[in-house]
């Protein structure tokens, strides 16, 4: 059956046997709890399509997969090193931080780059690197706002990110094999962060047990007139992602009847969320 919540996911469950098939263009990941069922599925697919079985999952779309009895590690080390090599930063001095604290980049300050294509190509590759690097999400989001007309300060900030990647190119995420299957979400907002539009920035990270499974940094679509409003919008965006994740877990036959814990650091936003009487503010 095709999932309603992720059209590239197909699942089959019968007599206690579970199979999940994830498709991306011409790449397929097949998982299940019964090896014979997996072999039968591969045999069936090979009769319908021309397939090449690459064995146990080790490398998929630039993502390196390492498995042990403790869990699964995902990283993009080779991809990160390729980015550093193409940019000429393999020998650069490593940085401990991806972005300077309280840095303010705008669309008007600094000299325009003569050729914007290297900047666009670099930021585009960094966006793909955030698949396994939540620590880069905010910095890459900030750089991606200036793809149309990048300036010298934007390029220097991108170089700072490269130096940070140089400090740990194999950094990734770890999905432990033990622990609870309880969803926990953390959200925050940076009020009026964008100096050009005065729009706030939403950031969230969602964990399944101790494993990070979803994260995002994005500029809000409208201008918030207070920090409480910005935080409330951030909570709403995070709740949408939580709802989607709960439906995906249901497709994967993971039972999650308990409520999801959502952490927010703004008292006013939490009061509004728990008390719908505040009509003026909502």
C-alpha cells in the first residue's frame, strides 16, 4: 500500500511480517522483519523491473550508513570532503562554530560578487549536507536567502561554514537501537531576525527517543509584532510536523498513543496555547 503521507513509501503487513519500501528516482531501500519476505519481494520486483541488488545498506544518495548492535550512524563524510576539496578548503584552519554570534547579513551591505554561480553552487551543496547535519541548519538557511545577489560578506560567512565542516567532516547523527519510541519536540523563534523584512525565524528539532529525526530552520511567512506571536507561530509549525511524523509512524506500524511533549521557552506563547480565551492575541 502506498503511504498517504509520503508518496515514495510503500508498506505491506500480513501475518506478523512487515515490509517497507522507500523509493527515490531509481534508488530503493527495502526493510523488513523477515529475511524470506524480503527475498521474495526482491524476486518479485526483479521480474517486473531490471534491478541490481547492492546488498546491505551502506551508501545511499551520498549518505553513508554504518550499523552495529548499538544502532545506526548516518553521515555524509565523503560528500563533505568533496565540498571542501572543490572549494579549496581541505587545508583550511578548522573553526569551532559554523557562524559568528549575532552576525547580521543583509541584502545591501557589502560588495556584489562578480560571478554569483560559485556561491550558489556551494550553498546548494550545503543544503543537501544538512540532511545529516542539524548543526548546519541555521547557518545554511541564512546563506540561502542571498542566492539571487550574493555579496562579499555572504561569501565570507559561507567560508566560515566550510571551516566548521573541516573540524569534523564525518559528523552525523546516531540512531540508537534501544530506548523509547516517544516523540519529543523542541521549538524556538528568533523575533524579527531578518533585517531586510523584519520577519522572524522558526527553528525546531524533533527526537524519537534519543534520536533526532526531523529539524528545520525557516523564515516565517508573515511579520510577527511580538516575540510571543513569533514563538506561537513556531509552536504551530512544529505541531504540523509532529502530526505528519505520527502518521508516518502509524504507517510503519509504530504505536504512539501517548501525547507528544513539546518544549517552548516563551511563557506568553504557552499561556496562549493552553488558554484559547486570549482572542486579541490569536
